[in-house]
C-alpha cells in the first residue's frame, strides 16, 4: 500500500438521502480519527443527494450506478476493488454517526486477526414510529438479544479488513441480505463477527406496509438460498405462525409500557405484512431453487 494512502476507506452508498446526508458528512468531519477517504456510490439520486456528494468529496471518488440493474453485491465488490486502504468501512449515507469517536470505536476490534468483520449499533431517528424504535433496540441495543439468534449482521454501519473482503467477496446470487450471507460465510470460515455497541449511528426507516412487504419478501427469498433446511425450520408453524404471535405479544408489552397508542394500532397490520411477506418470499425462493436444480439436472 502506498505510504500516502489513508489507512481507512469509507464506502458510502446512497439513494435520495438529501434529508440526512449532510449530517452524515458533518459527523465524519468531526471524527477524532481522520486517516480515511470516502468513496461514494450513488444510485442515481434525483433529490439533490448527488450535488451534496460532489460538494463534500473528490469527484473522482463519486460513482453513480443504475438503480434499475442494482445488485448490492456487485456494487460492494466493485467498491472494494477500487479501494487500496487497509481497513474498509461501510456506512450508508443515511446512517449518521452519533459520536466523534465512532470510527475509532468501530474499527478497534479489527486489530485482532481473528475478527473477520465488525458492525456497530444503530439507533432510531427522531420521529420514528414506536415499533420501528422497538425493532432497532431489540436488534442492536446491548447485543444480548441478537446474540441468541441464528445469525445477525448489518452492513449499514460496519467494517472489515481489505484482505478479508478480497478473499471472501459478496455473493451476487442474492438481491437481499447480502450482508447476512457474507458474514455467515466468514463465521463458517472461523472468523469472529464482533458487535461494537459503542460505535453508534442513527439509522432507521418508517416503512409503509407496502415497503415492509417488499423488504421482507426479499429477505425471505434470500433466506431460502442462504440457510439450508438443516439450519432453518421452514414449517408454517415455526417460520410464520409462532413468530407472528410472539412479535405481536412483544409489541403489546412494549407499547403498553411506553403508553403508545401508535404501537398498539400498528402492530397487527405491520407484523402480518412482515411475517406473511417473509413466508411468501421463502416459498418463492425455495421454488426458484427447485427449478434451478431441475434445469441443471437436465443439462
């Protein structure tokens, strides 16, 4: 690596994030560690985001891709190939660091060669709906809940060494959950995946029911490809009915404790859309895999 190359490259993906992207750049400018360069990958934003990118970065490190043919793994692999820094950080443009030591805190565990990747905490933005606040805290928080799940990782606020990323590129075969597929492969290869609760970034979305369906359908379809039947109970009871009931009960408890009418009213439609969407996505993914297997068998 050239001696004048920054030790850290921050890969920032964006799409129509004009409301928050200036705050993200401002947070980067305040970091106690400034040994980094930013690489922007924008999906043809039309709201002024691209203008902000060009104002805050070298135009040579601002790239635009076509959202119509967007594949997250292809974009990420290309982004990694352009970087020559020792450490690569992934930070969505709408994930705004909340402390001046965010970068130092996030990359600290990578000093251990046994750590393959790290990811930081995500907190809900002001104005988030009750259940999205609850979901963020449950998925992240102090990390205790997520540590009991089969596997969890989030690329929106994360980092890895370039050598690991080159040895284990992202899989272009999945359109959703590419970070889950990638980090799961690292874990299977013997690397540790470390959660850094101190490295906080403000990142959340008030998804509509339509957006929630699309996202969970995509994630369910990806799970069919990522997790074999031996690792994922695909029965309608364990994959759909039981998770749906348990999530609604957790919502009720949380909403009553917070005295949130929004949470109480939002729970049933949101969870129905999420869980049924995920189930339908799983079935579509399994059907696609079966069709692919049959076609290959006929070749």
